[in-house]
C-alpha cells in the first residue's frame, strides 16, 4: 500500500460516510430514482405483452428507456450497498485491534473510494439536462494561431482525446484526419458513441492554448500555439433535416491519414460543400465513397441543425459554447510545458502539474467534472439572481 493510500485509509470516518449518504440522497432526488423504479416495472410488464414487437421501432424505444431506467436504479442500489458495507466494516473495526482492525478499515476505505467515484459519476449525469446531453457527439479540432506549431498542437489534442475516449470506454469513428504538409494534421473530425458523450465532451468546446519550446525552432524559443475544439451532438433519427441535392457539391479525392500514409488506393474520400452556408464536411475513414458520403451528410445535418438553433435562439451557447477566434485572449484552457508545467482550465480553475497524465494518458475527467460543476453553479447563481430581481420588482 502506498503512503497516499495509507493516509486515505486512516482518514475514513463515520462523518465521511454521513456526508456521502447525504450526497447520495441528493442524487436520488435529482435522478427521480423512485419514479424510475416504478417506470421500469411498468415497462417490463409492457414488454412482456403479446404483440409487443409488432411495432419494432416503438419496441426499440421502449427497451432503450427500460435499459436506462434499470441502469440508473441499479447504480443507486449498488451505491447503497457499498455505503452499508463501509459502515459495517468501520463499525466492526472499532471493536477489534491489530491486523484485523486494519484490514477492516482498509476494506471500508476501498468501499468508500468506490462509492465516491460512483456518486461523482451520478452527480455529473444529473447535471446533463440538455436535449442531447446523454447522446453521441461529433468533435472537430482545427489549428488556430501558430502556423506549423498549431498543426502539431492539433495532432497532440487529437491523440489526447483518443486516449480519453478509450479511458471512458467510448467507441470512436475517425471521419477525417488528413496529415499536414510538414508536421501534425490539418484538422480532425471524429464521432464518439457512448453514455453521456455529448454532455461530457461539450466541456471541451473552445480554444486550447499550448506554451512550450518550439520543436521546429533551431533557436529553441518559447512558442504559444492555439487550436479550436468544436463539439456538436449526433442528431437522433427522429430529427430530420432536409438538404436539397441542389444545395450541395460533392467532390471525391484520394484518402490519406495522419503522418501522410495512404488509407486506400482509390478516390474514396468525400468532401461535401453546402453552398447556401459554405459549410464544408470531409470524410475519408470508410472504404467506399457511398459510406463516406453518408457520414458527411450526417455531420452536415448536425451542423445545419446547430446553425438553425443559433438563428432561432440567437445563442450558440446552448449547443457548443460561444464562437471565438482561436487565438490570444479566448482560450478556455492553457497547457504550459515551459518554463514550468501546468494544465489549467480558466473557467473552473481546475489545474494540475502532471501534464503527461493529461496529454499522454487522456486523464481529462477532473477538468470535465470541474467544468460542469462550475457551469451548474453559475446557472444556479444566475437563477437565484433572477429570482431576486423579480422579487425586487414585485416589492
């Protein structure tokens, strides 16, 4: 056991468990667990009826809702069991001494750590109230200010997000990732499939700033570089965006991947340009033009939907956050590799000096959770301020 783990074990107290029980009770209220438990029983009865699968699409939606309800209830029940186990182990440890007591305290600490992680995840999920937060996401990374360095920085971010998605067990489909002429990549677009993918990843939307010694500068001078990350939701099947064939231009070309390697030997890569808006989407992951065009159209429709929301509601924040130039003064997070090492989110204040864990290992959860906690707190403060304003007016 490491020193840090020994310290954690020694500090597990009944008060810690009381605090976790209070958090768990709050999460249960946020997630309406009792309602979901009842809904799951209702859906199970419905799914057992004869003729349930006669309408396959309706049945699929019902089973998806049932799975979601059961998953939430199961997660809460498991958390309750961990809390009970931790309390029992800690109480029994107080009646014993020596190695037996130490073993029980260690067991309580392990249950407490697992319980804390579970509650953190449930709290985070409860913050996702947007229409698409629990669905899949389309992520695009583009170079900003910094020339060649920005293209290399774009590739570094791309690799970081690949590691992050792997850590969370999400499926990633790389739609487009062409190599730049000298270093890095021109851009990257990929689709992420998994629980709460869009809700989690929208924390990453914005300008990312890198400060380091330039690997391309013979004089080894410090360089500041920027890249833009955009995150939009994958639209559900029941949202249909009409795109007229006359409004698009389709070009095909030879596919290539990061590092300049050829993906295949045919002109399978597809570029779709939406003429009325100027939106350009490229895909080259699949082996056929037909598949790549289908992927392009899915991304194009998602972007057109986002654009329509912007026009209708006059605020892009609802989906992607404010649109800003990828340059000085607009960054949401800074990654400093020289003269010191630090990754800091400028919105939430979350920071770490372990830059390798972030860039090399994709350990982004502290930043993602920190952002959503910050955003939720801001929303609550604004709501309270609004309520106070209405009260003042009434008086």
